[in-house]
C-alpha cells in the first residue's frame, strides 16, 4: 500500500509527464498521442514506473522503445519542472498499458459466446418452479399474531 507521500508524488509526476509528452517532446515521437494512465512510485521516491497508453497507434511497441531511448531527455524535462518541489528526480521506467486492448478483447470474446436462452422448466434451476410455497408477509392472518399483541 502506498503512503500519502507516494500518492502525491505519483500524481505530480503523472501531471508533469503528461504535459511533457504533449508539449515539450512531442517532436521526438512524430506527434503521436501518448497519455499517462498511471504512475507508481517506490517508497524511497527514487523510481517511478509510468504506464503509458498509446491509443490509435498500431506500432505501440516500437513507440515504447523510442520513448525508452529518450528517457534521459524526458527525465531532464521533468527535472526542469519539479526541481524546486523535490529533492531527487526519480528514475523513469516506462511500461505499455494495454488494459484498453484487453477490455476490447474480452468484449469480443463475450459477444461471440453462444448462450442458450433460459428454460422455465430447467430441473437444475431451483428458482424456475412457480408452484413453490413461498412465505410472504401478506400471507399472515391477523389471527396468527402473538398473544402479546405484536
């Protein structure tokens, strides 16, 4: 579990890295749209694991390798922005966030499933029989009340 300090530091890095990708180093990546989906920081604040979402980019792995090659430039830009707020500029480790692709894959698999309609006469379903005797509040007669009057 992350401490409040780690969470605050992670939010700061996420905000600043996102701005760096959009404004300062976009020319290095040919104007590709790169969004920062999450940041995890080590307890000593020395390492930041940054998860990037590279939407609408068919060659995401190549772009991620290009980002890793330019990580020193990105770290330098980060240092210029947060040097007055922190003591140590963390080492940046970039990862590809593929949760959107995973969700799309799961949606496709679920939509392709052939699920038969539920039969009312299914003997394995205990809730399918309508003739069961269920006890409802409206079935209580007033004569059945306790002798205390409750």
